[in-house]
C-alpha cells in the first residue's frame, strides 16, 4: 500500500469557503415573472464603476480585473453569473480584487511618504471592492475588509491629511471605531459633516469625498460604519436604525476638534434613513441634514419596487438583519417597519433644514421619496438630477450637496 506524503496530507485544503452569492439562500424559488431585475444579469454583484473611479480606481483597471473574473473557466455557483467562481482562486471576485490590491501595497512599500500614501489608499479602495457587498458570515470578505482597513490606516500615517482615530464608547462598555478627517485650514474646532453611508460601503470609502469637496470648504468629516459592517459589525441593523450614530452624535461636544454647535449629517441610500431619523430625534444637535438617493419609505413598503432592485441588494438587507435566508414576503413585512413614515416621523415637520437629491430612473429611490423629505422640513429643499451622463450627475450631486452643507454650517 503506497504511503501518502505527510506534507501533502497536512496542507491539503479541507474546507472551501462559501461563495458570496450562496450566503443568503432563498426559501423558495420566485414564481414566473416575479423575480428580481438582476437575477438574470451577468453579475451577481451590482457593478459600480463610476463610484469606484471616484474612489481612485481608474476604469481601465476595473475592466482589467473584471476581465480576469469573466475569463475564468473554473466552476461557478451560477454559470450564468460571472462573479460566482467558487473557492479562493483565479477568477474568484474576492481573490482577483485582493490580488490587485496587493500589487499596490507592494508598490507603497517601495515609495517615499507622499507616493506611499497614495498607493496605500489605492490598495485600500481595491480591498473594499473585494469585500463588497460585505455580507455577514463571508469570511473571505471579512479578511479583505481587515486588509483594507490596515492599508488605509498605514496610508494615513504617511499622508499629509490629518486623521484622528476615535475609539468611542457606545452602550454596555462596548466601543466603536470612527475616523475624524480635519481640513488643512487652521482655526479649529471645525464645523463637521457626519457621514451616514450606504449598507454596501466602508467608512473610509468617503475619503475622496472629503478631500475633493468638504476639506476645500473648511469642513471636517466624521465617519462611522453602518450597523453590521466593518468596525460596526457587532451591531445588527434594527428598526432603530440611527441608534449607533446617535450614540456617537451625543458625544461630539467632548471631542475638541469638532464644533458641536455646527454639525450636519450627510446620508446616502440607506444611510439617509439614519440621517433623517436623527433630524427628528436629535434636532437640537443638528444644523442640517442632506440626503442622496434616500431610502426612507417607498422601497421599504412597496413589494413591487423591491422586486425591481437587484437580488444582491435584497440579500444584503436580509444579511444586515442577521438572516442567512430570504423569503421575499417575510422580508417585505419586516422592511415596512423601517419606513420613517410608518414610524410616525416623516410627514411631521422638523425644524432641521433637509435637502434631498433625487436622480431620475433610480430604482432604489423614486422622486416621491425626496419630495416627502422636502415637505417634512420647514426649510426643506429638493434637487432633481437627470440620470445621464452618470459620472457628471454624480459629481454634480456631490458639488451641490457640499455647497448647501457649507452654507448651512457656516451661516449665522
């Protein structure tokens, strides 16, 4: 009988990590004609090349990595979806983006401070894409996420940008990590914008927003991961969506770099749910709240709209609620409780100025969503933008929102 090589036996792979698209399982197949809009698409993940470009990843590099994933001939969970290659190997989404990030990390080690910081930030952006959409229980994604934060923090140590790591206590002795980005202008404490990001982002994804739009206006930026993501992974998303951000907001007066009398919130997609909720619960602490493509009522209460958004997004919502399965009817019932209108908030007047930006043809946030927000403030405003060209629309949204926040925070 032939003896096995001991090293081969010891180091033989014994476990294949679950592929991302399998982490949230449907309880039953959808009836004909009732499936999600992206179920038959080429990708399980919703591709966001314009957003990634804004974060510093050039379109050509994005195409290069996507091409490697698409060209893989290895086994996929779903042969119809290119980003479902099983196992951590060539063609797997997390592997390919992490591999690309490692190249930039290696370059960062060989450069002087300024270039090293830029290359480290580039690596962090790529690791964030590798971990996207950050589903709970995705160990490979968690690993990429940890590498992304390490790359980001190392880049900030060599960057000219002043960043403070804040380890803040939030209930029962637990702590959460936040980042405070300070503008170059002297004369703090600074008027501060607290970011409430989408459920598919990490807090450092907002770095370029700060550098290009908030810092030039003399505004500081405070970031915090959404519940169940990144440094906030230990907290589940609940109907009290703003609880974690509220705990941090209540401590701002004790942070010397922040002018706690001049604080605003900026919420994107589901983060707008957090931001608008706080406009009611913490109105005395806020100067203004801005929303971008908000998710506060319509998508949360309309099953038809829920069927029109990508399957990945619904899986992500189920994951944030702590579920590893998805039943569309049960999920619809749960989501309705997250509606700020159903909670008795939106529709009532708040004294906090609210701005909501609506983009045409947005399946996540119809114009009625932003109109509801506008009507709910005695100083409400709404900006409507066309959907194309996409990058122009995105940049216009950021510029107009930043200008409005600057006016609200620096006014008397």
